[in-house]
DNA sequence: CTTGTCTATGCAACGAGTTGCATACCAGGA
DNA sequence: TCCTGGTATGCAACTCGTTGCATAGACAAG
């Protein structure tokens, strides 16, 4: 149930409403933990009931009012406790790998177009990551100018970049294999 | 709901019982789509009810009897239909990335031991992948000896190997960053 | 002859995630 | 004035995944 903790981290980085959190989960933190606004609103309600977070009604002139959440002491304690628990191995759900194996019972070449589309999506994501890195983590500053939070966000982003690069290389391998199997010898 | 399809692929590769499928999901196909025996038995029951798979009671002398499942025509049709659907972008759930960002609000160095343990788990997995590759995909055969199914299994496995290598490199980066932030300047 | 381990299947309860829908405020353009 | 689109919150129903437990046959070790 790490959605709780992902939300707590996001709120510690910056308090905000459910709507704002949902948008952060569409970029930034959501690159590593996906969530919809439905999940977020539900968890916020529960954590508020448990006293993990505080609410503040914020009236806005130019748009609907919102509820701004921030982390309370019990929430912060829960996050610290979770941080000291063992790291669970990720449960993998890689649909494409299943489809590739399924292609053995169909026409491998038929997958090519979908894989190409999928590859473009990953290329786009890499572009976004690199743009984010340029924006947030390079500049005129000397090394050591970033605080711990920024350093840690950067190392996570570097992981995302490495993942996308590795994925693009692998997808080229996949495409070559599919084309080879699809064409007659 | 790709568990259905992962099971169908596994049964097409080789018919088997729920128990045998559960063991396959602990290695091989389960490296890319995790599932417990509970999920598997439930889905098998549903797919049998829908006529996607056939059952055959197999009496065994030296152990309890089992039910061997194999894919029926409607199941195969469902798999083909699924294969031609668009590939969904994976939904990422990367607990470690969340923990790293959470570490900004705690002691970054406290994560080091857990990350080291996590790194060892990935190193072990890479070792298993490489052993599997040596066992199944290298040998005296000339290129072109493998059938399409084996080629496709191999390219999926190469993806797993690339993922683990990338992850190990990234974890070294993570460890260096955590140590740097934990030690006084 | 009991205990443990592996094979083999399954139920029940709960928790997490998905999908579709509903409401409402506010601004700007047709 | 109505319609669209962005902001903002939420319910209900459903499916999927997790956890804990239960049963039972076969065999090997103590």
C-alpha cells in the first residue's frame, strides 16, 4: 500500500489539493508510481480520518475552491516507519513480454507496428525526462549546490533515463527479431 | 486483465495443471508477469467455465491426482484478438524510487543497507537469467536452428538481462549518492 | 508412527485499482 | 446564451490482487 507513502512524500515536497496531486502523478512522482484521481481522493480521505494529514479550505477567486492538504506529525511518523521496512521486490507486469511470447502462436510480423508505436511512446518519455533534467538539474551552479532532496530526485530521474535508454535499445532488438521471423528465410 | 493471456500463452507452450503453472510463474514467464497460485486457480476456473480451456483429470501414482488444462479454440481466438489490440503503456509501481525521494525527509544513509540487499537480489536474478540463457539458447547449433517460439523467448530474456544490468548500474549510482549525502561535507 | 516436505487444489475476506458517472465553479468564445 | 474546457471533488460498482487458512495424498526421515 505504498500509494499512501507516495502521496505523503509528494505532500512533504509541497502541500497541495487532490487535484494538484493527481497532476503531479501524471508527471514527476507518477513516473515511478502511477495513480488516478480516484485513488488519490480516496486515500486522502482515509489519511485525513487517521490524522496523518491536515486539511485547509482555500477559497479561490478565479476558480473553484480547493482543499489543501499537508502532512501532520503522525503521517510523517508513518512515513519514517515505512522507510525503515525492507524494500519489497517489485511485482513485474510487463504486458509486452507476454505479447511477444504470444506472437509465437500468431504472426510475429503483425506485432511490428504496435511495437513501433510503443517505441515512440518510450522515446517521447525519454525526451521529457531529459528536458526535466536540463531544467532542474543542470545550470551554472557548481557541484554541491543542490540540497539532499534535489540530489535524490535527480538520482531517481537518472534511473528513469537509464530505463528508457535500455528499453529503446531492447525494442530495437525486438523489432529486428520480429522482422527476421516474419520474413521468409 | 492480462493474467488470462499469460496463462493461455503458458498453456500453449505446454499444457499443465494449476500447480505447474504456479511454478512456471515463479520463474520463466513469471519474471515478466507475476502471479500466485490463488490467482491462477481462480482464472483457470473462470476460463474453463467460458470454454477457453479444456480440463483432463490425470491420475498419478506417486503423487496426488491433478487436472491438466489445455487451450481450446475459443481461448486461442481470445488470445489472437488480444494480441491485435494496442499495447498498453505499463503502469509503473517502483517502490524504491518512492523510498529514495522519501529519504530526503529522513536520514539518506539509513537506506544504504536495504539498497545493498535489494542490489544483491537483482544480482542473483541476473545470474539466473544468464544461466537460463546459457542453458536454453547457446549451444553447438548454427544460427537459425531455433524455432520462432525459442527466438521470441530469447529476445524477452535478453530484455530481462538488459533490465537487470541497467538496474545494477543504477543502484551503484544510488548507493554512491546516498553515501555522499549521508557523510558530512 | 509421527512429523515434515512436496504435490495439488481450493475458500473467504479483504484491500487495491479501474471504469463510468455525477456534480459544480469559473472563464472565454460562438 | 449556450457550449466548451479547465479546475475541483466525489460516489458506486466492479475487477483484480493479496493474505491467511484449510484440506489431502504421497513419501522420506527420525
